[in-house]
């Protein structure tokens, strides 16, 4: 059965009457609504509820990491400053890196995916809602654990890369590094379940008619990145959980040179994850850019296929570059040149994407609203970071710049320019969808200008500092090095960034206090997420829409064709075929459940406990058995009404 | 002393890298300007036709044009990258070139100081010093790098790129100074509490001066003459200094801390942290933690008289 | 709000599907990929460590013993038979057969976990003596966690079938459980060859 | 709700963690060498704990690990093995000729003992000796487990080649646990 056949059977001009829709909506509400109160809050599996929490928590982490950065910048403001000693400074810069990479950048991108992918593909929910909730709670454990440790003077102090042997048992006594290893473990679990969730949602739950060549680029980016997560995150999980933690806890010798272990093994394992990580942060951000550019250039994006292809090739290349983080280590020259070539190659797909957007803007009708401004800020900042990236790919030059402030400048240009600026654009763009309220344009422009100026003032001088020989991760420096003035400038820039973030927060608070004013589609944008009310109802779509093109809302002027017939007396979602999205089956959608949060608690006992005693591990696993049983425990809901399809034959079990 | 900088090259290697940098900087800057210019032009005005649906529709021919422009830009990118690759490879070759045999110096990284040993077939003539490397100008010197505890990185920007010192590995590195001078370097791989204060100096001298220094450095000092320094020596040998430090010609032969045999001949103390002046040395011995929190040098409890005597003894170790 | 035009009806679509039509199948596949990939990384690290030794296993370290591991390989292969029968019965929605053979499968899989304990010691060195020991123990240990997970899953499923009528879709989950078991066994055969047989060859 | 929970966690972890994790860097002692009288276990100096049963670094991870480093650097292994004992007595068992209390061990290190144990009081500062005390006591499990250093980055003493595989691992988190007699 395809939409087209149905179009023949049903007269094209019939549309659903409003009161009929309302009746259906109220029925769905009764079924999909999350319970009120603490219990409902703990048990909800609504992907929008979870996604919103994810967004808030990750943004809090952004602020926390920012505060740490402010402390560090203040310490480095002048030579020989004594605000922070080496011990505190090392804890702060490690927590800053860990927070920004593991607790902010990656999860906030997946959070956007968790919230918007189902809406954009026209699904009522995400593929594995309980797993989704479990992932969020695991992430919360990581957040709480790291920050409790920070205040307990137990924050990791060996850098977010935790090189052995410095992070090994002999040179990092106490439990600081164990905290790091377990925080990483939790975030890996969260990232992996989110990735699987998004992959399956995209493959099996797209609206009828949304064949792969009609999938929005936002969703494409999320899909590609989810695949990257599946192949990158296990690497660091292996390193931190199965090697570093065991080295520290039960005297394994993975990294003990005297017993055949190898310090470089860690660097390979870590960077095999660590380099794709950058693109895991960066590609979803590119996914935000396309709809913003389309909407504010008032035209469909130029070079859709090229953009999709660049996404995929970037993902592939990004796994072949990790050694360019290790050019100063004893690695054969030839190997190094190969990685240089790969590192430069990856600039091409990124370039293609930028050219395509420029072409879109060029041939469109640009409107400089705040989201668009942030995209322009992205061009201004990220291109710079990309070029320094190509420079760093050169072995010879990298031998000078490696581990200096030049790299600090480069990575912040890439991650802030390529990640945070599109993210702010996305906030302004989709905030109305999430809350039903617009953000103030004026405050948005203040926010933008402060931010873009702050970023460039803060990080541009660091290029020079690096070339003038200032190494990274130093808690202070001597006056005679002459690094003082530029560091002062950088610090002032950092303060400007802080102010701009405060402006943003004020903007959010201001608009949250106002009455909803957005309406379903304030920007007159083209994606399916704009077809539903803002904020969307718990079931997303009363009737699953049919995607007739890449820009459903632009191409179907008035009537939106929909698929009816999904049951409204129980949670049910529509599954379609993986490639051309033909309706395939109706899938039972699980009810709210306490077990996700319970199991996350068990994970906390297992992994945090493993630092102290193996008995915690056994205990935690024992407890989780209850959780697994509860999770799997399902009665025979209306068995007789199921329609079963084995292979091709449909069997009624009535 | 030279400000440490990769843009103030004092050797073939550093200079070729510096040239590579300026070249890449020029090209990269041009590309950046081009993109930003394109961006502003793109913003200048609405192009294409405004359709009934309020969207811009691009006529086929100008779409063709866009395609041509974009693919042109991509081709340029590819060409530039290829150029970068070639340039990098060339410089890499230049850096790799080195003579078959040369003066070999072992550098061992410790938390948080540098041990320096001049190789010699005769172990007794093996010269051991710390935090200061003397090299003759105009010739390539081979460094054998290894680490005693955690990973460090040897980096003297004016002379050469950096190389990691990794436990379990011995890596080789080549440096060469064209003109005499003192070049500052600093540990470039995070190595713990005092990573920030783990510096070293490379002193490049004319070959003759170098030979003179080497001869002088290889001979133990003659024992102290005046009573104060004699007292100071006794303090050194009894108050615990000798547990970690070596002073040639005395019973102090421990290798846990830097060798102090020719202490006074070095320009700095505490791994390039302080100038080697009497006040600094006294302050350092009295309370190292105030200067380098976390350093392994303990605050040895000494009476004022003992301290001054000890320092005046150290002053004699030229 | 745009007006909605009904253009199709999903009412007639099946609600329970098997294989790649069902979500659970995709989820299982996802975690199979993740776990397989993690294991692959561990194996690569194992060979990376191997480069640091002249002899493998290191001097004064005996070869891993083969008896118990070989027995366990056989047991696992045998246990695939009931798993296969179960999944076929499930596809036929033949509840009695599913129940019957799930019991058999449960009985067949439990011994693998028991044998695993001696299998760990069959490595013949401790994890804290050499990097070789660490690598071997980590690989076998990680597979043990997958093994235990799937055995628990099988037992739980069996239990549920006997406690109360299961929803029809759990027949589909039962099939996926069997698939996951095939994966666990296949992975173990690879590890058996690398960790236990390997040192005698390389 | 969650805030209260956090507060609780913070409170208790602060309590347990601070002491363990503190990097207590070598403090300067007042001038004048620390003088000891062998019979009296009292020492002057700011960082000393003398008459209590607990040494100042017993539950401090950094101090214990510094002690471990000193143990290697001062070549204590020369006589005591890696704690297993050789020319000198083993430090991993629970036989203590001169007592296992921190101040007793302090005295043994500072004063030296008969049959070859040298006196270290003029070679090491009080703090260094206390760090050694913490490490030595950790070897035989007299200090709390969590601040103890795990294995060191050097050669482990290998077990006998024909080590019986079905011996249950007694992994005490101590370096070279497998070599215990």
C-alpha cells in the first residue's frame, strides 16, 4: 500500500474537519500525555521532554565550563599570577575540557537530534523511548559525578586526554583520574544509546514518501554523526573503562612499559576516538545551518546532493586522521605523510559545503535575522579555524605548533566557530518551536556581536602566543617570556564572551515570561516540524504527514496529505521501509516507565563503585537484574487485536 | 637571552619551518579574505526571481553559473591543498637530513627538570649536567631523548620543532644553531604540577669556546679554600642535600636531583625558573615550594648561618 | 494550522513484524555492531602489545590451556540448535514449541557461563603479571559480560513465557534473542582462535 | 529533590575525599635541623603527628605516593625488596620487630635500627619520613585502602612459571601482590 494508491481511492479535495481533528487530538492526549508531578517527571519517555531536559542540562554544562575558562583566563591574565595554584589550575583545565567535550558539545548535539529528528521525519516518537530516557539519566549521573568531584577536590587533573603514564596509577594517586575514566564511561553509554536511537528512528520511522533523497539535511547530519558515534565512542570506552581504569584499579599492565605495556597505545586509542569527536560535534552544527540558510535566503538549498555526500565523506575521512595529534611521537615518517594527506583531504568536503551555502545565499533573498547572523559568524570564524587546521596537518609546521597556544586558538576557532555559533543560531531558530515563544531580535543582535567580537579577541592572539613559544596547559609563565600583553587581551575577550552569554540567558528568561506568540511556523520555514503547533503535542502529529518533497511545507501550499488509521486508543507509531519510506507496519510504543532512571542508578553504583570495591559492581549488577526484569515485563495487551506479519503472509491472532 | 619564538629562527630547521609558515599564512589569509568577501557580496542584494510562493527561484542558466563557480572554487581548494602537501613534504625532507656521526647528547626528562649527559665511549669522561645544553655552533647535534617518569616534550622553538620524551622509548632529535646565543626552551607536553616551570636553555658557542667549556666542565672543582665554603660543603654533605645531588670530587654522588658539579656556571636555577643569583639560591633552598609548588626539592631546615655558608659553597662551584 | 488531507490509511497494516521489519531487530543489530567493534579494538590492542615481546606468550609464561575452552566452544555450538528451533517456532507463533525449546536453550546456555570461570584461568597467567596477561584477561572478560547478559536475557524470557501470556510481539523479540546468541557464539569462536590457539601459532 | 540529593552526595564525598585527595606539598619547616631523641617518639616541626596512632599521610594519596617514590629513590628496595624483604625484613607481612605504629616506624626510619637499618633523620625531612611511613604501612594494608597507590610503573615480580591457574587471585591492590610468600 503506498500513498499514491490511496490518492486514487480517496478524492483529493476531502480534508479533515477541525472538530474531528480535535476529537482525535483529545483521544491521543489521553494516551500520550505524561503524568503530572514528580512520578511523571521521573517516568516520562516523551522524546521532547527528554530532549528539552538534555538541552537545558547540556547548556548548564556550557556555562559551567565557561566559568572554569573564565577562572583560567583570569589566572593567565598576567605573568606569575597567583589566583590559582598548579593543583587547582590543572583540575580546572581538565574539568573545562572534559565538560566542554563530553558533557556539553556532543550531548547537546544529540539532544537537538533527540528533540527534532522525530518531528522532522514526521514520526510520533523516537524508536526506543525508554532507552532514550535511560541515556539521559546516565548522562545526568556523569554530570553530577564530575561536579561533585570538583567540589570535593577530586576533579581529574591530567587533561581531558589523560595521557598515560601521567594518568596511570603511579603518577596520579587518589581517585581523580578514576573519576575522569568513569565520567567518560557514562557519557559514552549515553552517546551510544542516543546514536542507535537516532539511526533506527531515521531508518524505520520516516513519514511515508520521505525517501532517503528527501530527508532534511539536519536529519542527514544526525544520521551520519550517529554512525560516527557508533564507531568512535567504543574506542575511548575501551581505553578508559577496559584499560586505564583496570590499570589503576586491579594492576593491569596495558600501559606499563616495564611489563610490555605501551604508553603510545593509549594515544592511538584515544585519538582514534578523539579526532572523529571533533566532527561529531561539527557535522550536526552544519545540519543546523542548512535550514537556517534556506529560510533566511528564501530559497531551497543549492547542491543538496553535494551537501549529503560531503557529510558522508567527512565522516569517512575523519577516522583516518588521528595520528596528526601524534606527530611529535616516534611514528615512521611515511605514515606521518599519509596522515598529512588525509588531514588535508578532509578540508575538501567541508569547503564544498561552505561554497554551497554561499551559493544559496548569493542566489537568494538574504534576511539578516539573528539565526542568519550566527551563520555568518560561523563563516567568519570557522573558515579561519579550518585554514589553521590545514596548516597543522603539515608535519613540519605541527612540530612547532603542536601543544602550543596556536593549537588552543585553532581548536576554539573550529569548535566555537563550527559548533557553538551554529548552535546559537539554532537556539534562536528553533526556540519558538520548543517553547512557543520568540526570542528578542535586538537582544539577539547584541548577543551575536558581543559573542563574535569576544571570540575573535579572545582566541586570535593565541595564534601569536603559540608561535612565540607559549605551551598549552601551563598554570603560569615568566615575565621575561613577553607573553603578558597578548594574554591580557585574550582574557578581556573571554570576558566579552561571558557577557554575551549572559545576554542570551536574559533573552531566554525574558521571553519565557511572555505569553506564547510564535505560532506553528513563525519563520515560514519548510520542514515538517513546523507543521505542528509550538510546542508540539506529546504525540507530535495527529495524523502522520506524507512527505511529498524535500520541503513539504513550501511545496504543499495549503493541504498537507496525511496517513490516517493509526490507533488513538493506545500508543502506536508508523514504521516505513528503510529506503523509500513506504508504510510497512504499526508499532506498539511503550508506556512511561520508572526503569530507565532505576537502571541508570544501577549503572552509577556499578561504575562509581568499581573505583572503590568490586563488591559494588556485583551489587549494582544484582540490582540491575530487577530493573531488566521490570523493563522486559509486559503483559499480553489486547492479544487478539494484533495483526501479525511473518514474512509476507498476514496472520490475524484473533 | 633570545625570546623563545618559532618566528625568530636561528637554525636551518627552524628557518625552513618558518618559511613554510609564512608561505602558508599568506595563502591561507588570501583564501580567508576571498571567502569573507564572497560572503559579503552574497549578502549584498536579492538575486533570482521572487515567485508567487514568496520564494526565490533561480533561472536555469544562472543555476548553471553557480554550479560552475562552486566547482571552480572546489578545484582551487584542491590545487592549494596539493601545493601545501608538496611544500610540507619538501620541508620534511630538509628536516630529515643529518650527518652520519655527530656530537650526541642524552636528554632525560624528569618531573620537572632536564638531565643532560654528553655521550662518551669512556663512562668516566661522561659529562653530566642539567637544564642547560651547550652546543657548538654550525654543526648538527644529535639528541637522544628519554623520560624517567612521565611524557615530556623537548622544544626549543628558535632551533627546531618539538619531540616527545616517552617512557619506554628512546627518540632521536637533531638541533643545530647557526649563530652563538642562548635559546630558551620549555617542556611542551603536560607533565604534572610544575609543567609550567620546566624550562631549559641551549647555549650555542663557537666550537673553540664549546671545547673550552667542555674541558672546564669535565674537570671537578678544586676543593673550597675559605672556611665559610668549607663549612658550607660540610653542611651540603650532612644536611641531606647529598641524598639527591651530585657534586663532582666529593662524596655526594646521588642522581635523584640535578647534578650541581658546576652549579655556578649555569645561568638559571630550578629548571630555568630563576636567575642564578645568590639571593635567589638562598630563597630557593629556604623554601622551594614558594617558588615551584610541588617540586620534589624538600624545604631542608637550615640555620641562617648554615644557609649562607651552603650558598657561598655553591657559589664556588664554577 | 494547515488543513490535513487524508491520503492513505494505515489501519490495515500489521502490528507485529519479524526480522528487519521490526524495530527491536534494528536495535539488536546496533548493539551487536557496537560490541563487535569494541571487541575488534581490543584485539587490535592485543596485537599491538604483542609487538613489544620477542616471544608470545612472554618468557616464563605457559601457553593457555585448550581443554576447557575447546569444550566450551562445542557447548556453545550445540546450544545454537535449540536457539534456532526456538526462533523458527516463534516465527510460526507456535507458543508451546517456543516454551518447550526455550527451556532446552536455557539448559544449554547456562553451562557456558560456568565453564567460562575455568576458561579465564585457562589463560594460565594472571592479569597483573604482564601486559600479555592483561590483554588476554580483558578480551575474555569483556566477552564474558556479553555472554552473561545474553544468558540472563534467555532465562528471563523463558521465565516470562511460563509466568503469564506474552504479547504477540514478544515472539519477535524471541527471534532477536536467538540472533544475539549466534553473535555471541561467533564472537567467542574468533576469540578462542586468537587468545587460546593463537599464541601457539604466532 | 535532585538538588537535595546532590547536596547530600557533596557533603559526604567532601568529608571522605578532601583528606585523601589533598596535594599537601612539602611545607617548609622552621630553621634548625629536626633533632630526635631515640627514646621519645616526639618530634618538633609543624606537620608532625606523633602521639596519635595515625601518621599525617596515612590517608593522603599524594603523600603515600611520594613515599613510594622515595622508597625507590632512597633504594630501600636494596634491603627490603619491593617490600617483600631480602637482606632487611619484609614490609608486607604483619611482623614488626620495632612496632607498626606510625610513630614507631617513623622512629625506625629516622633513628635507624640494629643490624644495618641506617638513620635517615639527617638525610630526609620530617615530612619525607612521614610520607615513607605512610607508604610502608600501606604495603601491609595498615592504611585505608582507597588512598593507596596501585602498581608502580616498573617490573613486577613474576609468579612462578607453573603458577597454578586455579589458585584464586588474591588481589589486594598492592604492588606485586602476586609475589607474596
